[in-house]
C-alpha cells in the first residue's frame, strides 16, 4: 500500500479528484480507488503515467510499486521474510 498512500498524498496535496486521475489513466473511478487503497495493483505503465501526471520522480514511484509487490509476496511469511530478502539482495548485487 506504499504506492497507494503516495498517490493519495499527491492527489490531496494537488487538490485533484480521483475521477480526474482515473480519466487520465483511462480507467473507471472505482478501479482507481482500489489502486489507491491498495486493493488492486497498478500496472507498471500506469505507475509511469502517474509519475508524469503528478510531476514526480518515475524511479521513486516504480520503487514504491515494486516494494508493494515484494511485501505482498512475503505476506504471511514473517519468520522467513527477512532471510529471503537478504538472499535476494545478495543475488541482485552479484548480478550487477
């Protein structure tokens, strides 16, 4: 829900309605509301569009989106989550 919180914060700061953002993304307002609440995951392309719409750093928005995906994958795995992240981080560093 990291991305959803960020979207809501940006939308509130800029005084933009959900329906305006939904129209920009070419989705209906209930669908956008679900993305903002974290009930539905935005597509990568939508995250890029949101960064452009709100005039914020695309990399930061994509990072929040990816972090949400990771947290979702690790949900319910409290005893293993940090070890799994550690192994994944080491693997990513080796691949660089």
